[in-house]
C-alpha cells in the first residue's frame, strides 16, 4: 500500500517537473519565474476597463541592423511580444504571429518581437533565421522590459492602438483565433 501511495505521488510530480524543464530556466529579464505552460491561452485583458496608458517609447536595433523606434509607428496597431528562444509557448505562437502579420500588415498591423534571451543575438539570430520570422525582431537592452514591466511571464504580448496607447495586455500564449478578431477591430477603428 505504501509503495502504491508513493508511486502515485511520484507520477503526479513528473508532469510538473517536465513542464518546468520544457519552459526553461528562469531568465533574469523576467521579473518572476512564472512562465506559462504549453497550450495555456492567455486571458487577454481589455484595458478599456482602465484608463488607456501611453505605450512607453523605445528604440532598439532589429536583427537586420535597422533602428526601430516605437513612436515612429503611431497610426498602426502594434503587437509587442516579449519572448525568448527557450520558451516553449513563445516558439509555439510565432508561426501564428507570422501568418497574421502576412495577412494584416497591409491593414496597418505591425508585429514586433522583443527577445529576453540573456545570450542576446547569439541565441536569437540563429533561431529567427531558422524560423524565417517575417516581422521585426529585437533583443531587449533591459530597458524595454523594465518600461513595460514587470514582465512576470513570457510570452507577454501588448497590443498598442493607432494612438500609441496600450489597449490589451496578454500574459501567456496567444493563438491566431484569439488575436485576429482583436486586431481586426483595432485596425478598423
């Protein structure tokens, strides 16, 4: 009986341990070690229940070496995604982001990825090239995540309206099905 109780306890711990391993080790740029689990859908929080907050401006170099300044993109709906190469849910949502960007960039929707990888471009560049990510990718200089933080989980996605205000905050993985109606509504406003 004790062996049965012990083995049941061990088998209940194994999935949790595997989940922690799959999400990777905590990152110094993530203020808390609560990464989201694979397949967990974010509860997109509509900030219309709060007062709109001006999105903090930032400037970073893109993977292509261009300078990206957020305020240069007022008039567009910006999907600002904080992610890392070691984060399973981040890797899982990128193909949906790429597809949506391809579909909606002519409607004034811009996706922007800000990596929180500690290793910087050494990790991000090979992964982004392998995935052939079609939207601007940058590596955080510790200032962007601080301005938008605390970033408690990754992925975390902020949707910024055409006026440059944070409209939605979505901690956790997003899917095309969840994101497209929101982006369509904001693009048509």
